[in-house]
C-alpha cells in the first residue's frame, strides 16, 4: 500500500514563541514581560482542567490560588487515583546537595542528550531551572522525601547520568507527589476556587471561532452527556502508552482527550516517540494487560545478566559466575547497568531474540542483587527498595533477596503528545497541554525521574504563568454560554458515536480488539521498527479498524454505568491514533532515542541519527475524515549544545 | 482449577441486589484476582450477559481503586495485598468464593461491586493539606526533619484511600484512614503550624458524614493492604485532645 505524506511548511502556525535572550535568561525575561490579569478580573474567568495527575492537580490548585474559577475533571472516582500515583523512582532537580558538580546547566545538558537532540533547548532549560522550585514546593507540602541523619534531603543516582540528583520517597515517589498535589487541589476545592467533577470522561473539545471554549463530558454513572464551558481548556490527560495493550500503565489510561483535540485542530507531535521501559515483571497469563514496573532505580544496585550458554535452564543461583554474561557492563563499561532506557530495553530484547532469555517464556533477563546485598548488607538494600522487593514477591511468589528478579521491557511512557509552544499552548488558541499529554521536554527519549519533575513544573510553575498571557485578552469576554451551535454539534456527534458503538452488536469484546491492536503495534512499531513492518502494520490496523466497526460487542446501554462502552470508545480512538504512530515512525528515516529504525544503525548495532535531515519536531495536522494526515516541521536549533553522537560505551 | 463464584449483583443504588452464582473453570494460579474477574467478564460478554462492574486501574496496588469483600475479608484472605495483587495461587481447586462490595453506610453501592467513596475525599477536603501557596515554599533544606520522623511520616503517608479499613470495621469507622493523614503531618514540622485546625476539621467532617466511632477492635489494621498501624489512631487521639 502506498503511503502519501503531504509535507508543508507552515512556519507561521508553528511558531514556538521562544523568548529572546541568552538561554539562561529566557524564562526570567519571559516572566518579566508576560501580561498579567488583575485579581478582580481573574474571578470572572473560567478555566477547565482535564485530568488530576500531578500536572492537572497542580495546575488546578495553582490557578485556583491565583483566583481563577477552575473546573476540574477526572474519570476516576477520586482525583487521587490518577496514574502519576504509580511513578516510583523519583524527581530530578539540580540542587547539587551532593556537591558532585551538578547544576541547572548540567541537568539541561543531560536531558538534551538523553532526548537524543530532538527536544527544544529553551523548554528543556526551563524545566531544569524550575526543578529546584518543584523540590521546595513538594517538601513544603509535606512529601516525606528520603533524608539523611542530619535531617537534610537525600538523593540517589538514576539511569543515564553521572550525578546524584534524584529526590525520592522509597519506591513510591509518584504516590507521595500525587497525594501532595491532591492535597493542594483539595485546599482549593475547600476555598471554592476549584469545582471538582469526578467520574466524568471528556469525549470532545468544543472550539468556537477558532478558540477552545469547552468540553463535552460523559457522566460515567448516569451516562448523561454534559456541556462545560470556559475561557480556556487545559489538557493534563497523560500519555497513550496503553495503545500497546501490554504496558506498565494503569489499564484505564487512554488517548481519547488528546485525540479529540487533534481532530479539532491541535497538532500532534512526534507520536512515534514511545519509551519502552527495560524493567517490568514479564507477562504471566493471557488475561494480563498490566505489566508491573520495577523502578529503574533498581539498576543502581542490581546487575543485569543472562547465561552465557543459550537455553540454559538451570536455576539462576546454580549458574556459576564465569558462566554469566553481564552484557550491559560488557558492552557499555562507562555506564554499565545505568545506560538509558532504550539501550537497556533493546539489549534485553536482542539477548532474548538471540536465544539467551530466561524463564518459562524465554522472554526475560535477570536483575541480580546478590553482590549489592553482599557489599552493603540486606538492610541497606531493604531501606532503598523494600517495597519494590515486596511487590515483586507478592506478584511472582519468589524472593528477590535470595533469587535474581526476572525482568523484561514493556511500553511505558510517551514522549510524543500534543504539540505545544513555549507557553504550553497547542495550535488551538486557548487550548493548553501539560504533563505527559504534551511533547515538549523529553525529545526522543525521557531520562528516568524527569517525568515527575516535568509534570510538576508544568502544572505548578509554568502554565500558571504563561496562561495569563492568553487570559489577559479574555477579560472582556463574558462567561461562555453552552447553548452555542458548536456545543450542539459536538454533543450530537458524541452521542451519535456512542450510539453507533452499542448498536453494532457483533461478537468480539472491546478488549479482544485492544489485544490485537497491541500486538500489531508491539511487533511492528515497538522498540525496533523497519519500513516493511511498518507498512504491514498500517494495513493490519486498517483491517482491524474495519472489523471493529462491524463486529464489536458492547453490552448494556448508553445511559448507565457501562465499563464496556468506556473501553470501546477509547479503543476506537486508539485504532485511529495507531495510524499516526506508524506514519510518524515511517517518516522518520533515522534512529534516535527510543525510535530505532533497523535500516539506520551502525555496524555495532547502535542507533544512527541523521541530524542533517531530521533535526525537527514532526507536528501532524488532522486534515479530515479519510484524508492523509499533514506533516509540519518545527526545525530544532541548537545554539547552546553541540550535537554529539550519544555514546554510553 | 475450577471455582464457584458467588458475586453480588446490583443494578444501581436504588435497586435491590442479590448474589449470583457463576462456575469458573480453568482458572490459572498465575492470574491475579482481577484477571480472573476479567476472564469471567469475557465469558459473560460472549454469552450476551452483563459483565460484573468493579473498579480498578493501576493494578499494582497503589491507586486504591480496587477493593471488594472476598470470603469475608476486604481485599481477600492474604494480608497486606490489594485485590489487584491477590494471586489466585492462594485458592484451591473446587473452592467457592464469595465476592461482595464494601458494606458501610457512608459507601452506597453504585453498581455491583462499585461503591461511592467520595466521603473519603470530603474528609481530605475538610483539612487534609498543608496551606502553602505555589511559589511560597522556603528552600527545601531549610526545613530539617529527623530521618526517623520522616520515615515514620512516610509509613503513614502510604495509605491508598481504598476504604478497606472502613469496610472492615463493625462501626464503619474511618479513624485509620483519617489518622494516617493526621499522623503524616503531625510528624513533620511543615504540618505543625495548622495542626489544631486540621484535626478539628477532619474529625468533624468524619462524624458529619456518618462514619462510626472507633472501639479499638483493630480489624482495620488487620485488613489494611498497606499495613497502616493502629498507633496512628493513638496519635490522632492525642492530636485531637491537644486541639481543644
């Protein structure tokens, strides 16, 4: 099948609005010149925030503190359930508390390098700059970060860097940061600045005269379709990694809100940049979708190995030292087990594909703590990873203190997302995307512990500044009525689509389609891609989409609590988004970060970037039903950093 | 293994519910309890029936969404795990397993195994926070916290808000849940400034919403999947006395 990608240059619409001045002063200069809204006017302005992870809860509370009227939506029963809760490892910040030479500049460099030179310098520098405020704020909110005996904060080192800058609360840092953000959100709910709408799923964006003015949401208890309006809409709806079905993500995580925004005109950036996490617990049965992540902080003290002999079925403790292949230490002596995630994942897959994998399926490698326990004592290891070890034992029934863990890569994080400018605004005026929902800071790969950092930075410290620049022009706009024809039309199309889903009355459940889609994506658009496979995937997805709309079975009705309908509606969107992932992977004829095209590698099998032709952000535009997606490029200019071939050898 | 499931089915809050029996053959011991329910629902959808509604999300024991009574225990018979992490290897061929929603007055049933736990959010909204605006925080290391206090605060802060403690309690008391938050903040200098107002507001809201009193039975501690300890309740009581 022929793939047509129209390329246009529309620089006017893709203005990233990067402030002038030297890199280190851009954010300072921006803050000094951004337009403000006076307190009396703020009370007349409504802002919708969709999602209550760290980014959404933080943005809601910070906007509430400023005095805006905030309406916050979550498809959970409580904001505290959002999937940021499951982030384990920590929050990076450039505090340099360890006196090991860290600085804002070095964190910036590490992120740019980790993202394999496919992120925007100004955004990344700002994230690094704001990281210190994030730690101050979380500490003040009562996050029980790890501490030293003198009472100061402790840090640990994390994959891909040479300094110790990761602040953590055992292996539950995300939970503690989310609960702190939830607490600050609750304080604003009590103060009346935020109205919380739980158990609501956003099913469309309402755009009036080119501006984002509201959403259509489904009440998940009654099935009622609701209209909500505002002067601006903020999407904090996370990533789309569950497109792979098997992933480390919460099973309800989905792409619907972002996809609806895309279809209403927001560009989608770098959709093929998906991170596969190297250390999850392997799949154990066919009904399992969720693969539990074992934090990569474990790679600080665990050594990864496979037997030197193919198909060695001996229990790991019976394999002597000289018959073990510590393949990461062997190939990457400088970084060893701490190489970035994409390298660790591909290396694991390479060993397993070559026949060295362990466990019943042969799709696993060992992560061994024997030597660290020997050196540091069991107590020290328990102090650092106690809860992770406990979780591993609960799930698998084996004890990682005495037997190595078995791990395998799984879909984990999406660097791609809605395209945003420096102000975190999408290409639809008044529509913002924050946290994992946007594409902005991680380039082609995300460094460990920079996710919590970015989502908190976006939500607490960046959006609440930049949104004023837009809202200052909105102070004379009265409350947006929900009876505009655009609301009528959006509600009508949402209802029509849901009715269509329940009326197919075919034979296969939504989950069946999800599994099949996931397998196509994992095999052909996962951690290793090639043109032949991607073209095949395009046609397989097309067939699957057609089958879905003919043979889907959704029991129950629209106006009821209907979990099968929720799933079906999300999977219908994944079946469309899948095309865009594949197209983007096809179009990017280079290997960079987590995107590995087999045609573009060195003789040693390392990723081969093509800076001359691909130093850009792919920003895709929806052209309408049945029309080819349109590619725009945002050229990336590296003024501060010299582009180097990434080497972790 | 082959199992018999007796599951509570209830159409909505107003309808009357009842137990329905399902035969569940070929359950793999490697499954989690929720994957076993996924397999049941797969069967039910295939035969044109309405699947069992239950709440779940992260499936790694941290989000607090899932929770059901399994053979008379919240989250099932194994201590310190949530329903999503409960492995079927703890059951035997031929077992009959009874599955019910949380039973507590402040948690009305919404559908099947899903209950409304928004009362727990209401208590947090009443005072479960430290009042610091974005941008107002001091430099993080200017607040020194003894390592021991910080670790104890962490042990309280790991509560996932699942509601098992309330469901386990014969009085439907939320004391363990509330005391976990109160303790976290009481142990940290950041939380001390508004300790009085916080404990008063949270306890008053808890009483107002119809949660029962604590009679020191300890069922909450025994059933808590995150092993939140009764000592938190003692600390809550101390904080409460100090506040009046």
